[in-house]
């Protein structure tokens, strides 16, 4: 089991990253925003709030690096993101209002 699942057993952000890897081609802000809207549409708005709560906890615990390791091990479709990419991504997730 990956360590991030031990610390965050609900796996919202890991699931987000897996979906992002499948559906997006790059780390551009617009790709993240598109994915926010798609995630909300596919998973439902009730899943977006727990995702944000888990991300706040990850950031508070300074654990984003765990997810760099995760996406490096599980990403197949594009170059791996950096910590800076993930920081920008979580900022957009926490501030973007998904369309319902």
C-alpha cells in the first residue's frame, strides 16, 4: 500500500491525480480548471468538498511530496509534474468554483 493511502485512506487526491493523468494532457492552469469541472460532473458535487478538505489536510501536513512520488509511479500519459505543479494545482482546486 502506498504511504499516502495510509495517511489519507479516503484517497480523494490520489483518485483526482489518477483521473487527471487519464483525462488531461498537460499541467496548464486551463487543464486543471477543465478537470475540476469534469471531476465535479463525473463524481458529483458532493465529492468535491471532501477532496478540498483532504487537500487542505495534505497541505497543512506538508505532504504534497507524497503525491509527487505517487504520480511518478502511476503516471503514464505525460511528463511527471513537479512539486510546484502540484502546489499550483491544489491552489486552483481550492479556489476554483466548479460548475454544477
